[in-house]
């Protein structure tokens, strides 16, 4: 399952809307939904069974999710040969969403009480039902007891609900049993620093705009900027709109001019004009040039955040130094081997570094026949090289072979359609 799948659910359900719904088999009611059973997964918990309760002392049914044929507001339709063979109780290692999670406290990593779990959001993707998030809003509490109409009457909207992505929650203990404990979050400012920007972007995309703004405000500027680059345009627009202008300027300052232009391009012009007034005039000039498609200078798309190592370093030494050297860098999949004057001698793919013998020198591995751009190269030239060679970054060299920067394909890919229209 891809991250894109997670962002495009086929259907969404709230647990409280489903509990108590009548369950039909061949048009006949066989019980009501008493609970939903799930199991932990690497990303989001997967629903495995619907737990159906029955009257008059009849044993409850454990119906596999793939036997559920339809879910409507008033009924759930299942398809099983007969009820007898599905009489069972949930596995003790599974999660009973209603019985074990509703009304549990949400605590942060310092055990500070945040709120209670009032509802649970489920999303259906490619015929798989996943536990997506928990709802701690007062709206969900009132809906649960049949008073959701109060929010409409006082002018409150469901948009003000507080949804916490399941990715934001610590793994639950096993077996759960009745689970008398609390639901704990796994990320505060300190933990956020450890998350890869792409993973952080997934978390941010599942939050509402206020939660996104709160998290990004806690991050250091570099990591916040990297995460902002990864999230989808709609979430970018909502997030930028919710941040203070000073924070926005700081984030854009850590991006290349092309990245900054790409972020600003999703905002209303009035907001862009205000933000640009707070930025360095020279940088504003580059950003405006890109946004108005007047400038194709490849240096506007370059970054100097790449890894340089000397030619006489051994493979073992480079592996040891890599983690520290890669921190905060934009281009991390290539090592640029340079002399003391920054003349580029070789390029080493990270995979080759990992496979090479530890005793070899960097000057003896990688490639010396370097595909590069010049400071006068255009955006179109760079695009053609990327399409021809399938590189993840291309260095920019002057006439002496000195490396001036590197152009990440990620940046070119993000704006090529806008520039080529």
C-alpha cells in the first residue's frame, strides 16, 4: 500500500455510527454490530472481523471483513454460508475498538492528560478497512449520545473536530484483555526531530490545519522546511495559511528558490505579496523570476547541501562519516569526491559505497565520466538530462570542474509541468 493510497480512501466511517447497526444475511436480521476487531500493522491497524451480538442467548458471531458486502446508514449486509460456523469470540491478541479503546484517556509522552477517545475513524482502501485516527472532539461526544444537533444550533462545525492520526499513537500492549490503561502518543518535539520528513509529512496530512501548524511550529526550521516540501499542495496551502508570517519566511529561507516558488505558487496572490515583502530582496527576485517563468538559470534550482569527501578516504571511513555528513543535506544518495579546491573528481552512488570493499579508496570507486550542468544551463537542459539518465541529482560545474551546487530531481519534477505549460 502506498502513501498516496492512504490519502485517497474509498470510504470513511466513524465507529459510533456503525455500532448497533443491524446486520442482515439474505435479507434477514441476524444481530447487531457489537464491535469491530482489528490487528496492529506496520502503518495502520487492519480490521479483520465484525463482531455481531445476538439476542436470546445465541452465541455472538465473528464475521471476517471480506464477508461484509455492504455498509449503509441503516444496515450492514454480510454473506456467509450459515451462522453456526461463525460463532466465535475475538482472538485475545486482537483489538476490540469499542470495548478496549473508546473512553480511554489520551496521554502525551510525559503522561500529561490530553483528552478522551470519543470515536474512531475508519477508512476503506482497495477493499481493506483500516483504523485511521481517533476523535477527541466534543462534537464526537455529543454525536455519540445523540446530541450532535447542538453543535449545528450554536454554529459549530464538524471542521472543528480534533482528529489524531493513528500514526501518532504508540503501539498498544498485547494481549490487550480489557485494557485498563491509557492510549499514549508517541511524538513530542524531541521525537519529531527523529522522524524522516516524508514520514512526518504523512502524519501532517492526516491532521487538521491547526494541529499541523502546532507541530510545525515546534520543529526546527530545517526539518519543518523539509516536511513542508513533502506534503501535498492542498495541505501546504492550509499549513502555510495557519502559520505566522515570520515562521513562513524562515521555512522558505531554508529552501532553494525553486522550492520556495513552488510552495508560494499554491497560495493566494495577496498572501504571496505580503510574505515576499519580508524576505531578502535578492532572493525575492529569483523567486519572482521562477514564478513568472522569465528565468531559466539552473543555479536557481541548485542546492549546496550535498556530501563532499576527499579522494584518499577509505570506504570504511566514508561509511562511518556518512551519517554525520548527511545530516541536514538535500542530496544524500550521492557522494561527491573533490580535491582541496572543490574540483569534482568522482561521483559515488550510496549503494556502491555500501557494497564496496572497506579498504578501497574513494578515488578508486564510483564514476569519473561525470554528467554535469554548467552555470549557464537552462531548466530545459537539466530536464532532458534527468529524463535521459534517470539521476536523482546532477552537479553544476564551472569551466574548471569546480562543483558549484547540485540540482535535485525532486525540485525539477515538482515544477516542470508549471514551467512547461
